């Protein structure tokens, strides 16, 4: 029973270590040093957990470092103040007045290639009482596991708008 508990503790520590180290390395801090410190403390904790005479000190040190990581990670606030690529620079938004919704900054680009395009944006008002269809569209690429998912809204059989969630890429 003790061996199983130690192995489960070691697996838990390894999982938390991997997640946090990758989040530090690839996340907003881009800190290789922080990832190395967290990974080293996690590996020391794993070794301590599986040893016959388990020492709680490395596990406690890892726990303290991990809690500090969680605290700092929790203080990160999203920001739209970045140098965005031109095709995702403008954010769409909606305003409501009763049953009428106005979508602002609807993207309607003229694409010649994926990097050569002319941007066009427009605003349009839709009557929500005329909403009569919603279609879920999946465009698969790179096999069955990866798809671009979109929602298309139809209004009275004559007006449509499609929403898609995309990565907002920085320059």
C-alpha cells in the first residue's frame, strides 16, 4: 500500500511539475530559469517520494515553490494591448437595443493568399426575432483531430453572419 501511495504521489508531482515548468517556459513569463528551478525541485521531490526512507523536506520545498507559482500565475491578467497581426488587429463587439443587435467590426477581407489580403470591416444590425437557423460548421484539416469550428446564424432566410474563434496572433 505504501509503495502504491508513493508511486501515485510521484506521478502527481511529475504531472504538476511538467505542467508548471511548461507554463513558465512557454507562457507570458517565458522564463527558462523559472522552469528549471521548478523542474529541479519537482524531480527532487519525486526522488524523495519513491525512496525507501522518504524525506518530506524536498516534497515540502516543491510544494512551496508550486504554491508560489500558482500565486504568481493567478495574478496574470489578459491584455489586448499588444502588437497584433493585421488580420486580427480589430476586435469585433456587439451592442444591443431590445431585439436588435449591432455587430461592429465584422471582418470581410479580400484574400489573394493567406498573407496577401485587403482588410474590410463593416457594422451590421440584425433583428433577433428573425433568427431562424443556427448551423455548426467544422472544417477539418490535418486529419480528423483538428478542425476550425464556426457558428453561422441565419436571419429570415436572407441574412447570415458567421462567428469563429481564432487565435489572436502577435506580430
